[in-house]
C-alpha cells in the first residue's frame, strides 16, 4: 500500500512538471502577444457579460454542493443549508492545503465539531445510508448539476477570452478537459500548471490563441478556488467577531 502511495505521488509530480514545462513552452513560442493584448483589452459588452455571468455562477455551484452535502447527512445529522454551505467552504480550504485534496471531507466534518465517540456512531449509521439507492441517485443528480455549472463557467470564460466554440465543440472539448484533470493526480498549489497544460493540449485544437487559453484557465481557477478561500476568511473573521461580542 505504501509503495502504491509513493507511485501515485511520483506520477502526480511527474505529470505536474510535464504539464508546467509544456505550458511554459507553448507560451514562450507564441509570437503574437501584441494582437492578443489588444484583443483582450478591447473586450466588448457581450464578452464582459460572459465573465460576469461566470462569476455569478460560483454561488450557484456552491449552493448545489451544499445541498448535496446536506442530502448526504439526511437521517444522520441535522444540518441546515446555511451550515452545510459553510462546511463546504471549510472543506474547500482543507482541500487546498492538503495533497490531492484529501482534506476536503475531513475538513467539512471537522467544521461540524463532533466528538470522536459521536463520529464513531455517525460512521456506523452512514453504512445504512449507503444502501439507500434513492439517496445516492439524488446525490448523483446534484453532482452532475454542479458539473454542468462548471462546464458552463468554462465556456463563458473562453468566450470572454475571445475563444468562440460551437455548443458541440465546447461540450466535447470541455468534457475531455475535465476528464483529463480529474483522472490525473495533482497538488492543489500546482493546479494552474496542470490544468493549463491540459487546456492548451485540448483547446489548441480549436484556436491558436495560446495566451487566451492560459488566461481562461487562470480565471476559472481564481473564481472557483481563490474566491471561496476569501469566503473562508470572512467566515473566520465573523466567528472571531462573534466570540468578541460574547465576551
């Protein structure tokens, strides 16, 4: 088992380094940056609306994930949608600072603040939950809904960056992109390198505007990864303020 974990770690680092080298090499060999910046800085109203809509979709997909998490806890622990939302944010932070995002669900559980004995009882009850296929179906549908929002976000941001894809091209390319970055092991801090490499490899089949692909992937990463981190800081600050008022 340890050998298998070591292999996964090695593969993760090799893939990340290879993606970073490929990413940098493509950007270095691009020779039309003047036209790219001119096009990027002169984005029209439709492009700006695409970016705005992509940002607005962030709370939408976080609420979908919160509802999914709440559904997973139904019959086990009473959790409001509001509490589930902050647990999802807390798990997001834990995922960002742990290799391969392994801290996401432990981070959510840690936010709930139960004792070790309570978690033993909780895990035992969860085994019975797993046997209920109707709950699993609901969870699966919510997960697919969030995945659809991710796809729409990326399509909108590609449009903002001047990369126009037909619905069919967007579906094939974006599904392929998310499939590749999902199956490849990675480190959260190196996500942009890995995702950028795969994005250039896949989307360069539809455009030769390599910097636009890099900007699009970076914007998606900022919206879906960095913005929730700011939300977590707000959560910590609000909790500290509440503690101070209580004193």
